[in-house]
């Protein structure tokens, strides 16, 4: 049941947003299609391996940027089990902490003035991603309870999008 709920809605939601963004940005769609047609010239033989689908740089950027702007899981909740200092803030034991994934992924202080833009190439530009870490870009969560289906989801998402876009 967990796999059904955690694995179905999230990936279908991400794919829908990717298609919406591609429809809004035909230039991105063209660049993606160019990469796909080059990698898989004969669509009737489209059956990529894990390595092949993950070697596509622009596709990877489109996926990362979609998950940044429209994180399917918008927030996570944790309860700290011990008293803790976070910088100079004291967090007492048993405090419920919300981790706002979607907000972190749209903070101008991290992503700069183009934060609201759908710009897959930001992932190729170190000056636009220099402040990005696993703790402010985390569509699959972070730490030991992060998404167990991460790699499966990314492969599924990439294959679906490639099939539709090529
Ligand atoms: C784009 C697709 C997906 C996204 C964005 C996503 C995101 C996440 C996030 C953020 C968490 C942590 C939630 C929390 O701790 O409150 C999580 C946990 C989890 N995900 Fe995913 N997920 C995706 C796809 C999948 C798939 C395909 C599966 C399985 C087939 C899956 C199975 C799980 C499971 C079992 C957990 C709980 C792990 C644990 O508590 O140790 N997810 N996911």
C-alpha cells in the first residue's frame, strides 16, 4: 500500500508538471527533443538501459528543474528526540518540525533572481547553483528516511518523458 501511494501519485504528478512546463516552453521542448532523437534515432527501438537514460544531460536538467519548481512532496515533518541547538536557536525535545521542501526550492536567497523561471540550464551553470545543497534542494527528502524509490522514480519519469517528447 505504501509503495502504491508513495510511488504512484508522486511520479504521475511530476510527469504532468513536466509536460505542462514543456508546453509552456517550446524552446526547451525542442532542445530536449534534439537530445532524444540523437540518442534514440529509431523510436520503434526505444528501450534504454539505466545507464543510457541517465547519460542524457539535458533530460536530467529538465527533470531536476521540474522537481525544483513543482516538488510533488511539498513538505516533510520530523520530531526531534533530544534537546538540540540549531545555530543559536534552542529546539526542545519533542518539537514537531516542518521542513518546507517546496519553499526552500523557491528561495531567491538560494536560487537568485531567476528562481521563478523554468530554466533547465541553471543546472549546468555553477554560478546559479553554487548555494544548492542536499538540504535546500530535496525533492526526495534527505537523510536516512529519504525516498526509497528515488532511483526507480527518476528512471520511470525520464523514460516516460523521453517517450512522449521524442
Ligand atoms: C517523483 C517521484 C517521487 C518523489 C518526489 C518522492 C518523494 C519522497 C519524499 C520527499 C519522501 C520523504 C517523505 C517524508 O519523510 O515525510 C519519500 C519517502 C518515500 N518514498 Fe518517495 N517519492 C517519489 C517516488 C517514489 C516511488 C516510485 C516509490 C516506490 C515505488 C517511493 C516510495 C517511498 C517510500 C516507501 C517512502 C518512505 C521511506 C521511509 O520512510 O523510510 N517513492 N518520497
